[in-house]
C-alpha cells in the first residue's frame, strides 16, 4: 500500500489525582474521538520526537517542558491506518502533573478522565484494542508495537519489545513481569 508515512508524538498527561488528560478532536485524524494531545513532527526541519513533544505541550497545553520532563513509554507503528496513512507514534508520559484543565484549543476541548472511566469514552479503535492496555502495563517502562490495519476494520498487532518497570508494594511485594519480543495478538 503506497500512502504517506507520518511521524507524530502523543502526550500522556496526568493531574494530581492521576486522571489522564484527553482531547476531544475537532479535526482529522480521529475527528470526534478522545485521544491524548500531540502532533506531527516537523520532519522538514529535522525536529526530534522529544523537541516535537515539548513544542506540542507549549502549543496545545500552554506549558513549557524540556526533554527531561518526558518518559518515552511506547513506540507504535500503524500500517494503513484508516486506509490513508502509515503512522509512527512516539508515546510520551509527561512527568510534571497538570494543576488545571487546559483551555479549549483549535483542535478540540480537554477533559480529565479516571482510568476506570476510559472504557466508556469514545476513542479510536487502535487505542482501545492495544495502545491503552499496553500503555498502562508499561507505564514507567517501555514497549514497541506494530499494528497492521486492514480495510475491513480488523487489526493485527505485534508486541515487538516489552520492558515493564517493577513496582514494589509493601503489601503485595514486587509486582512486575517482563516479556520477550514479537508477541502476536
């Protein structure tokens, strides 16, 4: 399939209550869906994914951050998304917590959601299928995945790399697992 390849960043931002910030998009891609904010790299300028994430945080959220304020949680490639584009997505968790809801932006309006409430939120299919589950599983760690998006709406996923941070709880002890590469889902 010969379609454009686009590179973008997504910013996973949280408030003090660990609610996640989502943008209800008023533009394509994903018009009318809730997703993390972010944007396309300025590849013609040689912009890095970290520089793009910092620029997007300033443009969309009105905050100034540096690369050290970011944790690269995931790298997702999507083949033939909506039959129009191949995507390479850098998923960054923004470490500083947001204290207020950002104002309405030209690309949509923002809202905080608890993790538990995300199941009822209108999100892109790929986000629901694997991106959010893998984000939660790898928060503090890293994953790389590939999704082959078929014209009939079916998606074939491969988890290409997985490194889960081990979290120690005084009640349950160590809670971690690490998987190898190329897990088909």
